[in-house]
C-alpha cells in the first residue's frame, strides 16, 4: 500500500487551468503552447493594451503554424486555440480557478514578489506557483508567499520557441509539485530538465560565461567576431557563433545578467573570474548597440546568418 501511495504522490496534481501573468514575448508564447495543448488559459497583464499586444503575438504565431499544419483552414485552427484563452487585467480574478500560475512579468524581484504576495492570498490552496525568471533567485521570489505555498513554488524557465524548459526546484519545492510541473510541460510538448536554484540555472550558467569570454577575446585583439563565430560553428558544431548569439539575446540583457552575477559572486555563489566586468560590452550598450533589437550589435541587422 505504501508503494501505491508513493506512486500517487509522485504523480502530482493534474493541471487543467493555467494562468499566465505578463502578456509580453514570453507570456504570450507560454499561453499559446498551453492553449494549443489542451489547457484552459487565462492571460493577465496590467493594461488592456498589453493584453491586446499579447493576443496579437499569439494569433500571428498561430497563423504561421496553421499555414504548415492546416493550410485549408487557417482561421479555424487559430479560432479553436484562441477559444481556450481568456484575458483579464484583474489579477485576483485571473487566479480564481487556476491550478497553475506561470509568471512572466518584468524581471524585477520587487514587482514579482508583490504579485505573488497578492496571489498567495487569493489563489486556491492547491494552486502551484511558477516563475519564468532568467536571472533572479526563485527562492527569494517564493519568500513573498506563506510556507504552505512555498512547497508549491518552483521556477519554470521557458526557451520559446525551443523545446527546453528548466524546472528549478528550491530547497522547499515538493516532489508532487515538481512532478505536476513535469507532466504539464510534457503536455505542452516541451522537454523538461530539473535543476537547483543557482545563478543561470543550466543553460545560461554555461552560455553566459562563454559569450563573455568571447567578447574578452575580441577585446584583447586575439581574433575578430567573424572568425570566432566561424570557428565555433565549424569547429564545435554550434548552430550560431557567440557573437551571433549575443546580438540575438541582446547586449543589454547580457550586461544586465553579468552585473547581477557580480553581486552573486560577492556572496560566493559563482566564481568572480567568470563575471569580471568587460569595458567593451558596457561601451557598446552605452552607444545603443544592443544587437538585433537596435539594428546593430557586433553585426549589422543586414547580417542574416542568425
Ligand atoms: P516583456 O517585457 O516582453 O513582457 C513583460 C510583460 O509583463 C509586459 O506586457 C508588462 O506589461 C507585464 N507586466 C509588468 N508588470 C506586471 C504585473 N505586475 N502584472 C502583470 N503583468 C505585468 O518581457 P519578456 O521578455 O516576455 O520577459 C518576461 C519574463 O520572462 C522575465 O522575467 C524574463 O526574465 C523572463 N524570460 C525572458 C526571456 C527572453 O528571451 N525574453 C527568456 C526566458 C525568460
């Protein structure tokens, strides 16, 4: 009987209704994959304009998918998915029936904590809370909630449109919560991996220092961005070189992450050598050379290999 009980525990509660906070690039993408894969989704943001923006992102993306999957009835495909998405600017109403909350709002510890603190009081006891943060500590966000909720709190870090989702377990995240999140990410046709609540989780912890070292290499005059990119594509089999990737991610975002990590290094959570400041990066950001979003980074936007 105890094995059966353990089996039951390991399965985790079933998620049928998901509420996504933040209708930006990430939130819209997460709402879309949920709605496409059988979840009832509520999308919430602070203004109607932001919600409209999110719905436009979703319907454009669905039309692109329908063109491949169901070219005869693009509108039918889009409508069937959109039927699963409701929107509201009322945060309390948004979580009324939610089994899972996924937060994808701005990357600010204070704003995220304020939101979760409010939701903790209004969501059902069984509702799981997840944050899509890339660079904040999940545990520090979860501290805005009562102890009972902190067991049901984890990071759920999406890489839209790619398949990976990192599930970040804090020291308090329960096994049932982790399993429920695994199941729902698989239902959303994503591939989950599990990791602890450390700076950068898995992907960014390896990728950011690699990109930073590539900039240092160019700063020291050892190679050009073009040659480094060619070398990593042809020599290491990477689909993009580090400078193409930097332009894609945004130099401002990379600088922001490395500055956040410098603070973590002070706390001994990551080694100091990895996050040494890079004058070249800061200079480029100051000049507005952010990468693709500003039309110029290491490459001009006309550079079309990424
Ligand atoms: P975004 O700036 O496109 O969208 C953020 C949205 O959140 C905006 O629509 C804004 O109005 C809304 N918002 C702000 N405060 C809110 C509140 N209190 N309640 C409800 N909505 C609120 O940002 P993006 O790029 O979608 O990022 C969102 C989160 O996802 C951040 O935590 C970011 O670090 C994380 N992330 C971003 C990735 C990326 O490639 N952009 C990748 C993985 C994670």
